[in-house]
C-alpha cells in the first residue's frame, strides 16, 4: 500500500514547474478518444489503454506520473476536464470482481505537481465501478465478458438512476430490490427473492415534510410576483408542519392547510391561491399522485402553485431506485422530474398550460386572460420616463397632475383609453383632453424618447406573441382588456402583430442570424463562442435574442438567483449563472450555473460553492448598461488592468487561483474599484479577493450545513 511519506518523498525528488493547462484541449481530447468513460467533469481510462490517447494528452499525463511513487500499479487514470488534475485509481480486483471497489487514489495537480492521497481500504461503503468494458480496448482479454454483463444489466434496468449505485451499499440495495445478484460476470435471479415490481416497501411519506425557517419557494415567489391582493385567500394542500400557512396568515391573509399526517382533520376548502408544493414528488403511487394534483386544482379559484423536485447534477447519493423514483435513506419516496417532464405532467393531468416560474415551480391560472397577462408581464422590458429638458410654464404648473399620465405612457407605450387612468377626469378638466395634456408633456421632454418607449413596448408584444405560439396563441378576446388595448394601440391590427411575431419566430431557425445578432450586440460581453449579458440588461439586447432566451425561460424557467445570461453560439443553448457578489465586487466568483439545451430542453446544473478553485468573472462593465451602478468605476478599473497586462491571457485567469497568481506576479492588489502596487511582493495579500473568498467560505459553510440537514432528513 502506498503511504503518504512515500508520496512526499517522490514529490520532493520530482518537483518541477509546469506551464498553464489548456482545459479546453483536455476536454476535447478526452471526448474524442475512442476508448474510455466520459462523464460531465471527468474522463476515465484503463492504464493499458493510455496508448489510445492523443499524443498531447499522453505527454500531459506523463508529467503527472513523473511524481508518482513506483511501488504500486495503477488500474484507472482519471482526467479532470474542468481543472488541471489527474487521479490514479487502484482497483486490485478489476479483472475478477464484476464491480470492483476503489482501494486508494492518488491525485496530482499538474500545474503545481502537488500530490494528494486517499485510502479507501477500510471504508464500509467504497466507490465501485460499472460498465468495465468502457475503460479498456476491445482487444482486452476480458472485454466481451465485461460487455455481456453490462448488456444484461441494462436490459433489466439496473443501471438506471446511476447516482444511486456509485457505492457498494447503494449497488447491493439496487440488486436486492430487483431480486438479482451477480456471480462472476453473470446476472442471476435470487432463489429466495422476487423481481422489483413485487417488492412494495413501506414508505414513510410524512418524514419528507421539513420544518423551514421561512416561506417555501413557490409561496415566496407568489408573494414577490404580486399574486396576493388584500382579499386573497390561501390554502396549502399537503401543508406538512404548516409553516407556509402560519407565515401567510402573519402577512394578513386568510390562510389554511391540510396534511394527511400532520393536519388530517382540517377541511379541504377552496381558496384563491392553492399551493401543492413538493407533494407530488413524495407520493410513490402514480394514481394517488395524479389524484392529489387534481384535488388541489379543484380547490383552486385563481392560481395553483405546483412545485416538485427536479433532476439536477447535485442529487445526493445513497439512494435506490423504486418505481419511477427513488427511496431515500430516511425511507421516504422522491420522484425527481426533468423540468420539462414536470410541465408535461401538470399540463396532461389538468388540461392546462402551466407557466414556469423557477426551477421546479409552475403556476397554473384559472382565468386564461390572467394567465396571459402574467406571461406578458414577464417579458415586459424596463423603461425610464423621459427626463424634463425644457422649462415649460404650463407643464411646471401642473407637473404633479401630469405625473400619472407620464407613468402610464412609460408603462404601456400608448395613450390610456377612457376609464384606465384614475386621474383622467382631473386632467381633462384642466387640459380639455388627455391628448392635449400629453402634448404639453412632449413640449417639456423629448418626443423621440417617447417614441423609443412605444417601439420597446411594440417589441415586447412581438416577443410575447411569438412565445405564445409554443403552446396555443390566445385569441384577442382571451386577453385582458389592458393587453388588448396595448396591441391595438401599438399595431394596426392583432393579425398584423401575429404575422410579425411569426416572422420573428421563423428567424430563430437561422443559426447564422442568431450568431450575427450576438456578435453585433451593443450590449453584453462578446467572446468567440458566446455572448454574456447581465439580467438587468436583457431588455436592451436585440428582440430576436430576447425571443431566443424566452424559448428557454418560458418553458423551463430561469435559475431563480441567476444574474447573468450566457448565449451559446456553437450550440443552441442558454446558460443562467449566479454570481452572489456581482453588485459589490469587480471580479465576482461563480456560484451556480444552469444550462438549457434548446434542442431537447435538457437541463444541466452545476454548483461551484464547494469547489476549491471556482471560475471568476472579469470586465463586468461589458455585461451591463451605462446606467448600472459603479459603471464608470468598472470601466476605469478594466482600463487599468489592460494597461498592466493583467487580462492578456484569458485561460490562465479564468479561475480564482489563476487570477490570484496573475496579480501576485504583477505585484498588484485591488483596492475597491482601483488597482494599487503591492508594497512587498513577498508579503503580497489580495485584499478584495480574500474578502470575497471569506464571503464564499461562509456560503460553503451554509451549503455544507444544508447538505448535512438533507442527509439527516433522508
């Protein structure tokens, strides 16, 4: 067995400097290799198959191997594709055990040649391997034997939900549920067992209910999006411990809830807003799950809030497959939906067109007109009331009276019709008509700015109508009176508006046009393969790109915390990124990313809060508009950084460690939004970056505590 002292000695003997790593090249070489197992952030290959690798990748691996002790033979080599690290994994029983357990691993940082070691020999639940034939070449003596076992396991469904079978205990539980065992490299039925469909474990559903310190996500979003009015009533279907019921009542609303375990005697009563949050994903019986959703909808008078767990990349391990979901360690059931699968399920069961609000959260409206008004509001761009440029006596005398009309014109882009403006009578009494009043406003402002607002609202309508075509575009009469007037006031007819929307929708199929609009965008940070835009600047991008992003957000929903949107150019994808310190740091650190593939609406998610070396963002003024706070300071800082050559090598500064190294090499510190020379390069401290990292460490601690809590719940 390799000991840490041996490793340290080997490192001291072989330590050398290595140039910065081209991670894109690593990923590409791994992905193109005919042999090996490719995962989202790593590539695995048997030691005897290294000769199949690209020569550049072989040289890359040999540098890492130069610091390895020579006392033990590696079985599998793991290439990290998102960081410069290679791991050497030891599976002594690779040939004889159909699912060998990991005994030890040695990790090498290829940039620093630092070495880490981990021993799994005493672990009760070590990681194990599946699909062994993927690691070796077809010429490997046992290749066909490995492949035959995999084919049998795939046919039975044993390898579905791979997140739950990566360790020995998870795999043994999976085999037990399916009533099979593996002998040698053959799959056989247990003599005293039965197939999985005959095993009906007792599920403790009530244990899935958690005690929250604040409102649940769907209810909080409903409050933030102004779905509650003073007379709104609320009912929580499957309220668990009743936290939402209590807190909504504290907000002054009539609130009640029912739960089969915690509040079984409470009556199920109709309410304006009904919440069935994280309920349908804990019911293992499919017909009962469907019935719960239908009952909640029957109680709904205005809006139904539906939330469920969705499949993302950080699902915890240690679970086993059962039915169409999993059984957790706490003996509760969880059905993890794909986001689009969840929408299809709601739509089919209730016969509706559910509106995505966030990952795993959908709103369903009783009134179709209210649903369309809600949709339209989510694609309404931000506009600022034109500034007063000239001193006009009549305007100054009645500025307070005219303010509501100015606000209405800014919000709707058109003149109000009779009855829409509460101050209408007073304005007409003074000016004779709303039109004359607006003419007075134009004299004091800029007519072109008002025209720009009307154009912006016209574009909002086109984007909204184009996106409506993904389900069923409403008739004009199905829209609320305000939206009807918007369309008729800004367009010659509803038919013409729909024709323009269809034309824009067809343009989405023109990949070259999308790329051209991204490259010519006046807003956003343009990279060779992407366009990055802050969420506050989205309304300022080309309408076609707003529609492009809308295809993702309308169907799937945005990552709730996202403040940056990334338009991919090579593939039809949209990414939503969350930088917690974007507003306070000139170089914010990435926390989370959610990517939607527009070809199949598949969602991938990555959390960087637990990463030791997360990505970092530069030149953030390019992502925002000039009215963004600190914009001038950001521009000045970037100019200083460019003058010092800090931004010359993008690959080397894309992560925190690389940026820290670059600043140190240039004897530079960042003080707020300006650069300063480090007085003592050897005693160099990254003041701002250290503060950001301390903040990030606090988030990591919170995330770790949350992970521990979830594990305890399971």
